[in-house]
């Protein structure tokens, strides 16, 4: 069952109230993060939050600035943050009272900006100032990538089963940016008998100071004491869908450190798949990040490191990782190539040092190079490998590097052995 206007839906998974944090007006220009006061706290506590981004307020430095948040996962390998569409220019009303072509253009421009700069296909929408009309609903319903619509009280005689509307709002700001714990508790206690499934908490961290952050922390602690679970907007949508698992049709090791997995989609939500790997079919580890360009091609390249004793590895695809109706694809086995040499990254994500180890069957020269998101070489390690068949552990001190996404290339005797993305937290 899917509840279109969820204010009329009172069934909850495990009977537990869900809280969806709707944080408005994220911008990232010149290496900045307008939500930093909030995201530093939310990241530390691993509290799931929806970050509403403005499409024309990001630039070529934004990916490096925000990637640690985009890729952040909790202990169960579920995403901590979801970036959602909060308009292209945020000129209010950006959508309401404009014609169809204008609204469709602004939805598309905001979508394209975030996709081109951050590599993210957004799935959730909330209008600037929550100002919308029936045309806004039509535009959202026509876009197959969007599944969640914040705050739409306009009756729709033909609701779309792939677009869920979230209206159960409990205010925590008494005026824009003015987070007020006592005000929130009063509102929460009033609505608690009626909102049995979820609540949406809207806030504007871009204008907070330390006092507002402290009020916000008190609200989070209060809700946790109430047994409320924080969820992402699109994960809540997925919990209301009758999902169909994908089918893995091919998995093969193509090089020493790469396995290609291909699958057939049975649903329209493949950018929320979790690719998982196991060595024993008991303990599984997620290997992909939240968003992947490869998903558009139903193919994923897994950069894999393994010991000389490993003979095989297993893969599966998981949907909807942190709610009740989890689905899994078929499990496939990949026989690993026999090897007498290897390279392995030991810390990813990393903080103060980038640790790695390697072993080769003959002497030679090892070379590790680290590049930033703009392709500039920022660190390099060279060493002579003289004792063949010996495992060597090394590290690079990277404390001076800013937080963000990097790419390493490791070569032996000028032959590239491994290349992959790495993340500094």
C-alpha cells in the first residue's frame, strides 16, 4: 500500500514515529557550506537529515566541500544525508503563480545544476517558501525521478502512486531561523495524538547562531528520548512502496582489482540500490556510495582488494536499507584470479593519514599519487621495493589536506596497479 497524502495514513513500521528533518536553503559557494553549524553536529551524531539545496548557489568547489556529507554512512551502511531540490534561484514565489513552462524550466535547471556539479540525481522536492500551486503538482508528477513532495495541501483528484506528499509538519522554529525548544515541545504534544506515522521538522540552519544550535540539540535529544527514529525523505517513500528486487545477470573480475556487476531493473528506484560484498555470505559490506553515475547503465565497477588466500567473493543488491521492507537480489559468486602480488588501502575514509600495504614477487619501484577533485597532484609517495614476497605497510601524512574527495593512483614499475576514489573526513 502507498499513502499518497500521508496525513491520512496512520500505519507505521514497527509502530515507531518517524521524524524527517527538512532543512532549507543549503548553498555552497567558494568552498563554503551554509549549513556547517548544523551538519557538523548531525554528522557527528549520524542523525539522518534532508538538506534542501538551491540550484544556482553551488559552484565548482561545492563537490569537494559537500562530498563527505553526501557519502556519509551510519554503522549499518545507510546514508546519513539526502540532498533535495529546494528550487533553482529561490526567488519567492519561484513556482506559485508562474505558468507551466516556467515552473518546468526551474525544476529542470535546479535538477541539472545539482546533477552536473555534485553528480546527484535528487528525488525529493520542496518549494522555496512552500509556495506552490496545481501546476507545481503537475510538473512534479511528470518527472519520474521525483518521489517526495514536501508540503502540498492542494487537493489532487488523480494522485500519482510514485509521488508521495508529506504534510505532517511540526514547527521547531518560531519564525524563520528562530529555533525554540519550548515552542516545539508544545506543538509536538498537540499533534502527537494525530500524527502516528511521521512528522516533518522544517528549519533554516543557514541563519543559525550558537544559541539556535543548542535549542536544536535539545529538540533532537527530546525526540530520541521519545523513541522517534530519524529517516531520510526518500527512504520514507520507499517504505511505502511494494518494491521489486533487481536481478544480477553478470559479475566478473576484469582486472586484479576490479569486478564488474551488471543487473536488470525490476523497479524505477535504482539510484537507491546498495551494492554489497561478502567473503562468506554471512557478513556483508556495502561497497557503493549514495549516488553513482554507473547506475544509469545498470552496471557497477567494484574496486576490490583481497588477500592471497581468498578464492571467491559474493555480491548482492539491497534495496531500502533502514526500514522494514528490505529486499535483496539474487546472490552471485565471483571466482578471484590467483595472484602473487597485491595492493590494499587500509583507511578509506581517512583523516590524519592514508594507510596502505602491498606485496610483489619481484623488486621494483612503487609510486602512489593522490589528486584532488580538480585533478591536481597534492601528495606523492615513492619507494624502492627490494625484498620480494614481503608485505610492506606504509602511510602518508595528509593532515594538511582539506576535507573532500580525492583519487589515488598506485603503480609498480610504471604499471598502474590500482586507482580509485578516496574520502577525507
